[in-house]
C-alpha cells in the first residue's frame, strides 16, 4: 500500500500558491484526505464540503507543477461553487458527467489564460467548438449526450464539481477518520475572502488574474441594492424619455389650422410609451422563479401607472409561446418549459406594432443573447437569482453589455 508523500503534496501546494496567490487561502482551506481509488485518471477529487481526496500512488506520479496545477483546478471547483450551481441546474447522476465537462471547460479556459496547462485530460472550450469565456451553465446546454460506443472521460472530480456524492467521500460532518467539512456559511466566507484577494491582486498588479476571475469577484462582492427601486427607476427612465418626446401627426387637426385654411398643418402630440415584458418560461425556471416573474409583472404595472393600457407580455423558452396584452398578472400565460433562448423573445418584441419603447426581460440568465442591441428599444434585464440555492453565493450568468442589468435577489 502506497502512502501519500506529504512533502511532495506540500511542495505542490506551495508551488500553486506562488503561481496563483489570490487562490492561496482557498487552496489551504480544503482538508486533505488520503484515499485510494479516487478521481479516475487524475487521482484527485473534491467533495461539496471542501475536502480534497488524494490517491497517494497517482499523486506521486505527477511532478510538483503537475500536481500543483491539479490542486488549483480542483480548488476552482470549490470557489466557483460548481456543486451549488449543479444543484440549481437540477443535475442528476445521468447528467453529472456532462456538467463536469462544462465546469472543467469554464475553469480550464481561465487557467489557460493565466498560463497554466493541466496534465492528462485538459478539457477546453476549443475542444468542443465552444466560444471561450462562458459559464458552465451555457456549456452544459451545448454539450450533447455521448453516442453509443463513444468513450467517455474517466476522471471524476467528485461532488465538489457536480454535487453527486461518491463512494469514497465521507459524510459532511466527518467521522473518526476524517475531519468535518465546511458549512455553507463557512464556504461563503471563504469565497468572499478569495474574491477580495482576487480584486487586491488586480489592483496591485500582482499575479496574472484572468478576466473571468475578476468578473466573478466583482459580482460576488457587489454591494446589495434594493433591486425593486432599481428596476422601477430603469423602467421609469425609459418611459419618461419617450413620454417627454413630441412628434407631429396628421391624425387630428392642428390648433393653428384656422390661421392657414389652405394649408394642412400637423398637430403636435406626446406618444404614449409602449412597454413589453419577456418572461423566461424555460425548463430551468422553477415554480418559485415563475411565481416571482408574476409578482414582478404585477408590481411593474402598478409602479409605472400602466394598468389601464396594460403591457404586452411574451412567454418565451426557445420560441415565443404566447403574446398577450395584460392589465394584471393574473392574465399572464406562462407557457413553455423547454430550452432557453431569450434572443427569440427580444426579436419578437422588436417586431411588435407599435414597437415597445422599453423591454423588460425577466430570466435566470441561462440563455444566449443577441450580439447587438435591438434598435429603438431600451432593454432592462431582470436577472432572477435562484431562490433555492441554499444560501450559496455563486457567479452570475453573463449578460449583454448593451442592456441594463438589475439582479433580482430571493426574498
């Protein structure tokens, strides 16, 4: 029986901490447990309680930089909360391998930007024809089921990457032979500390911080705001910019028509702004999220005084399932349940007659977006943070730069 060379492991951790100093705190926070037969070809895995399992024989076969690179990768699973995000995505045993591939692509893309190359199976977005710099949720939607006879990856990075417990993992509370894991609260504190270290490294210019790590840290430490006020303010700003405009019309006579009886003069009018709401009704939106969509539509109608004229609401998954003008949330038809493509809803809204001046998109963000802003519309994205994430803090899905983002937190 091979025993773990603790000096070799310590050297690898020090190498990793020196290479990525902003991840050092998280790297040393994970308890190391020596265990044979873990992690497939890598010989390393992590559980959802922030414990690191190392196969001594396989770990000894890696050089110090190789082992240190693997430690950084697995620490990334913990810091980026791939277990919590897998739970939110409803990952099952049958989809765990696909999620792991997507999570690896998210991490390895950033690590490659920092000059790190993993030994063994180094899954990158380029290998699958995916765009770089995306989130695991988007890669997961693009990843197809392996065909019959196709060889699947043998690495299993544990419940810390996909939230599915493995035989070699200890219970969260630990036992006589293993330490307890970190609680959800302790994990959140560790992520907050790591995010602060990332931003400190960016400000000081020390360390090669990939852009996605910086964005993750900024999102995690973003000050809490009253999203209801922010959403209402953005909608009012768009409505007022249209309501305050003046246009010419020949649909009614000008008040000055009597002064020029032989000339038809145009009258002036203030257009009534049109507001449309795209509601994400895809399968990734749970019952709680859909209920919150209804609540926000109802609150929106009241806050900006559009109950009388109503707003047009589009229910969208991968296609527009319903379009209806409503004056109450009770009239909204939230039909769908398939995949997610909010760009279809935005395109449909832009084609409405009359064209909306303001478009609100209520979604969980697990969707592709149009590359360019729709013409003539102010777009506000109400990004619904999952209400069933168990208090975990994670990265926000990417949203287009041309839209105003309002993060709708769970109550």
